[in-house]
């Protein structure tokens, strides 16, 4: 069966959240199609922090000298960075700051040749309270879904759990609009590195081809 799927953007509720309507869809296919779209969206690949390289002697439970926050809090904040670049290419970022100062995502230096961009540059990563110098390397990797950190420990390398998918949540609901047809509403929350409208349209085209077979 061939389905005609049209995407309609309703409104932007919040940064990173949007609602779309798809239809008309034959009665009874709305929730099934919503489940297929949700599964497909969560299979999108993206970037995530994989490793943090610090001075020797640090581990994830250490307290960074001169910092207001713990190292664990710093690593958790790194996981919220929205970054996008060339698919499959490893990205290396550098933080080199002297206090007292706040450290933001915009303070991560990445070579322009990497061809990538950090979208939430105002994200606060930590605060240096004294005049100490903080330096670390951040390794971003490309992948799909969730991956637990690599086991094993090196004195100055901290492996972290990585969530690569740029989609945070997907909700959907089907409602009747006229006899024999439904409209599917999809609520998507994603980081700002993803063009949700373009990605949803691509996913719908792929599902339409699959159902047409």
C-alpha cells in the first residue's frame, strides 16, 4: 500500500522542541506509522563526548584544583554539548583557561579544519575560583544510540558513557479528521544541532518507500 505523507510544522514551543503533523493517513495506520517514525528517529547518528584527557593523577572522582565544581559535574555538563560536524570524523577540542573565570562551551577550541560547530555555546561547564590554569582535551566521537564507556583506566584519560543520538524524546498521537483518514501528530525534542523538519521528511520518505513495496 502506498501512503501519501505530508509534513506540516505547527509551531515552535521551545528551543529544541517542535510539533509536526503528517497526513492524511488511512484509518488505523496512524499509531503504527508513529511507532515506525519514532524508532527511525532514535536510530539517527550523531556526536557525543567519548573521552576527556587531563593531567596525570586525575580520575572521575577527583576534585580539580581551584574549581568550584567536581570533575564528575564537569563531565556531566560535557554530555549536554550540542555539536555537529562531518559524519564519522573524530573531533578533538581543547580547553585552556586561567582563572578566576567561568568556563563555557564556547571556550572549547576546535580547529576550523574539523568543519564542526558547537550550538549551545552559552552552556556553563564549570568555574575556576583562583588563578590556577586548567587544561584538558575533549574527544568527540561519531556513533548511534547509547554506548557504555570503554573499560580500563589510564591515569590521565577518563572514558565516559556516550549518548550519540541528537533526539531526546519523541511523542506521537493519531486523531480522526474525516471518514477513513487520520492525522498523526508528532512532538519531537532534539538538540539544536539537528534540523528536525528536514530529518523527519527524510524518515517519512524512507518509510513510504518501504510501505509501497
